[in-house]
C-alpha cells in the first residue's frame, strides 16, 4: 500500500483529481481506498464506489 | 491539524492497511491542513506498520490564486512547501499570463508547477506518472 495525499483549497479539484487517479489505477488492476477529511458532502457516489471497488472512509476535524 | 485528528488519521491508515491493503490509499485532507502535517501523520503510522508514503500532492487553484495569495498566503505556502508535486488546477479557467504570475510568486517555495485541467486533460498524464 502506498499513501498519496492531495492538498489544496476547497473547490481546487482535489476530489476530481483523486477520482481520476482511482480510475487510472483501476485500469491497471490496482485497488484504491480514500480517506476524506472534509465535512458535509458526499464526494464519492455509490456508482463510482461500486464501479471501482473503492473503500471510502470519512474523518471529521481539520 | 489537531492531535485527535492526527491520531484518528493514523488509526484509519492502519485500519485500511490491515483490513483492505489497497495498492493506493488517497487522503483528501481538509483545506486547512498543510503538507508538513500530512508527512508527520504518515510517518507516525510507519512506526508499527509498513507502507509507502507519497507523493504528497498540492493543488493550487488557478482561479482562486489572487484570493489565496492575498488572504491565505501562510496556508498556501504551507501546502506547497514540502510537497512532492505542485499543480495549478483549473487551468482552463485562467489565462497563460496568470500562470506566469503564479510561477513567479511560488518559484522560491516549491518545485516546477504542473498546469492541470481536468476539463481538457492537460497535465493529467504527468500526475498519473507519479503514482505508477
């Protein structure tokens, strides 16, 4: 397992980039997981999670 | 980042490693977290479990840059400093001279900037190479 972090301001495209990387990794038969430290929003919809066998965990605080 | 969040993150990393052990674990931190804190958290987890750490990627929002530079400069610099890769995101929404301005202001604080746009795919290949 390798940990990759994506920092930046809100709306800077962190979720978009991670989704792209998850899809890219999936195309190479690599499994991904995500830890999200943002509150109040669902960033990874069920269809995306199922399609990529993605594990998603949310953690509060900042 | 507070102590409880840091220890919670370490616990989650270890839990995912033990229960799932994916090839890649992406962490999407709060916008208030700086790169040094993320490096410290991942280093803490390495005390009793083995995994790779990095790259630590920072996105500098192109359209928001003037606001970030004037109002949140310390936070912005804390995110680009120590990052393995810094990309200017949403490039399709700014002009090329804006990128030159961002480059000029950040060049003393980080490595070369990667212009990135999910809209037209610019820079995506460069970022993907870093996780392969």
